[in-house]
């Protein structure tokens, strides 16, 4: 079961074409779009604002609340709208991937709401969502110690590849998918999930590859954030 | 390598390294990690002696003592009003801080009711959290008529200009009565709707091009244009 050439002709460590834009939602405090290949994620940030119901408030620090959702038209087979077991899990891991860089101590009793919508899906949606959300948070002026970028790596056949698309994910008996989120400066891993069979060495290799991918994403994020002030 | 890595007025995003070494100190919007100073926000680098600051370009309003703000009554309580001034927390206006004398036990909604819009001054801020307002002072009152537009709070100084030069120019050019709250809310009232529309256009243009040079001339031309 060898995988010598990628289905779409990319190199094994080549990321799909990326595009990012900041400030796409006017009424939100911060917003961003992140596209990687055919996967498009939109993120909107509201807050810090008062949190209701009151029992959810934390008088020591603010609360980060993420909501990940796939639009019903984002996949080939219509997705039933509304939260699912999967989207609840992704909302939670996104929250944990971003919470460590945000200075929540400054806003006790408040909430920062992050809404992520996938408008077009072709694998790697949670990673695109995190990359978009990090930009939206920065655009909302929320104090952050670092930026976060995320990318999926995986094992297809016997090769470690970066940024799998849907076709690769379904390759033969299915690929091993490892979404990784990292901070830009410290290269601290803030998200690491794994679905499939790999050896220890392969995981280490995968994280090394992800580091390179996250660097590329961070460059795109920086450019998009600075671009909004460089018009005219 | 020690010293400043980025120059003044350069745009930074969270996590950008601004300076290295102990010669500089982190101010607002920046923090130190080991030897280096990094940005905490999306903004412009600013130097004040040895202090490295980041002036935010976006974000919510953070109340400061002495700010004139425009707010909306969101709740009427016992002896005070809650005012929504567009920051993370509601501000409190005590009944003793109004220009009118109010009897104990009077119906407070008789003076300021839900959704009334007021101009007030921030008197006390504790950790951004407890914000107190007063309405005793010149020009502080309930406002009627006109329209309110929202701009980014960090761009308010540009709309006002040096000693109010920009805002006075707009007032003269359009004949409108304009009050700019530090929280990014701008109240515009003119005799004619066209005047208000004109003033709105001009203010939104300033907000959009606040970081460019020669803005005053552009606005002057725009006001004289028609």
C-alpha cells in the first residue's frame, strides 16, 4: 500500500493554495476569512461583553466561547443544520487551542464570543477555523501573547503528508489524520488530535512537518492583518 | 542583537518582537518575555522615552477618567441608571450625579427612561470594571433628535483633531451640531437631513483614512466641494 505520488500532484510537504482576508463582517468586532485549497472558514468575534446567564460568569477571568458550525451547503451531501456531536467537540478543542494565548485576566465576568462557519469544506476544516479565528481575535483588538496557526498532517498509505484533502483522507482504508495547532513564536502545540494508526516516530515526524506548515500560515495571517491598514 | 527592532509608527500584530534587551520597558499593549519585548495587540508602535507602547488600531472602548461619552440607558434601578457606553461593562449613573435635584423615592424613569441617550463624563474607573458617570458639567445632558453613528474608538482623536480643529471645520462646513464621544459614538444634528448626511460622510471618511497624511486638506476640499 504505497503512496508515491499525491492524488492532486502536490509535493508531500506542499500546502494547498492559501488566501486570507480580515474585516469581512462589518457588524462584528473582529472578523476574518481563511481559505486553504477548497476549504473556506469564516470567523467573527464579538466582545468582550457581559456574559448572561450570570452563573456562567467567572469573576477571576473572562470566558472564551467558541462555536464551530458547518453550513448545510458546505459539503457534497447536504448537512442537516444545527449542532452535532462532531461540531460540539470541535468547538471545544478550538476554544482550548486559542485560550492559552489570550489575556483573559483583563476582562473578568465577560465573554469573548467566537463564531466559526465553514462555508465550503474539503478536509482540514477545524484547522482553517482556528487560523481564521486567531486573525479575527487580533482584529477585534483582544490582547494576545501570540498568534495561532493550525494545519492538518497525516499518514496516507505509508507517507507522512501535509494538508490532506478529502480525496486523500478517504484513500484506500482511510488515512491517519493529525490536526495540529501551534503558536507562531514559541511553537507550542495547542491542539493535537489523532485518528488512526501511527507509530511514535511518525507522530514526531508529523509534528515537524506541521511546524513548517504553521510558519507558512502565520506569514499569510500577518500579511492579511497588516493589509487592512495599507490601502491607498 | 539588542535595541529596537521595529521603528515607530510601524504596524504590529500580536506576538511581533518590537525590542530586545533591557534598554526598553514594555508599556501599554506590549509585554516582556525573558529579554525581549513583544506586541500584545494589533496596532502602531509608539515610543515614549524608554517605554515601548502599542497604540491599538481596533478594539472595544476602554473607559478612562475624564472621558466624555455618549451612552444609552439600558436599565433603571433604585437610585441609579445603568448606561451602555459600548465597553465590556455597563456604566453606573448615580441619581446624585444628575443636574436636576431628584427627591428620594421619585420615579427615576421620569427623568431618564430606557433607551434615552445621554452625554456624560466618566468619573471613576476601577480595573475597567466599575465605571461611574456624572452628568454635572458643561454640555452634559440628555439628547433629542439627530442621529448617532459609530466609529472605532481609537480613531476618535483624529476626528476631533488638534484642539478640535477637525471637528470645528466639519461643524462650520455643514452647519451641524456634533458631539464626539470618546467611546466612538458621534451625535450629529443639523437643520436639514442633507447636512447630517454630509457630516456623516465626512466623519466616516476620516475614520477610513485616519492613518494617512494630509487628511485635513482632503476633508477641507470635500466640505467646500458642494
